[in-house]
């Protein structure tokens, strides 16, 4: 099992992507924390850079839950260039470029609270095992079945892991 790093509470990793999720900007906190040089991640798709495992499933879930009118939230297990993992709360917000009016995505990642890491690990570990043994499609079906059994939407699942409401999430990203 890989060792995981923690973000500092004040750190916020920021990326900006085009509609095809190709990265065109990363902030200094992202470079410092992950160890990836900006030029090594620019023009790569988000799912090639962020997830520690299951990149195809990450992309599919990300795209399925993006919202145009409000932020979308995700619990992620990210990776650094040294092979460490980190747990983060990722918020994706749509915005319109001032240069060409194209819609783009602002991706912000903050540290995931310890209690949420413990809850997220339980689910991630099982989904990762299904992914490794049966592939992305079966891992997705397992996760969908998990949500059905809990009678939760994807967003409700994220909020339940964190133990907060949406307003508190917004405040968390302002810290």
C-alpha cells in the first residue's frame, strides 16, 4: 500500500481545464505539493494527472456529475510525481473565459478531513479491487449498486462522507 501525504490546511491546488478536460493552468501550490512541473501536465487531460488509480473510471464519473450551474464535488485519491497518494476534496466549477467566451472548468482541491478519508477509503478500496480484477465497467457498476443500496445520489454520498451540508463545503473552499 502506498504512503499518502497530506495537504496543508491552507493549501489549495488549482487547475483550469478546457471543456475537453485538458489542463491549461496549474497554480504554484499544485507544483509544490505534487512535484509535477507545470510544463509536464499542461495539455494533459485531468484524469491523466489527478487520480492515483482508475483513471478511466475517474474521467467517466467526473464527466457524468459535472454541473453547468453550480459546483460539483468529488472525493479523490490523487498522486504525486514521487508515487505518493493524497486524499482531497475536489470542487469543479464551470466558468466562461473572458478571452473567447468558451466554457471552462476551475478545479480546486483541498485536503480531505481525516474522518472523511477513513470513510472514503472503505469505498475506494473495494472499488479499486473490483477495477483491478474485473475492469472499469464492473467497478462502475459496483459503485452504482453501492449508491443504490445506500439510497443516495452521488452528491449525497459525497456530503455523507464529509458529514456536512453544501453551505459548509463552500465555506471550506474559502479558508
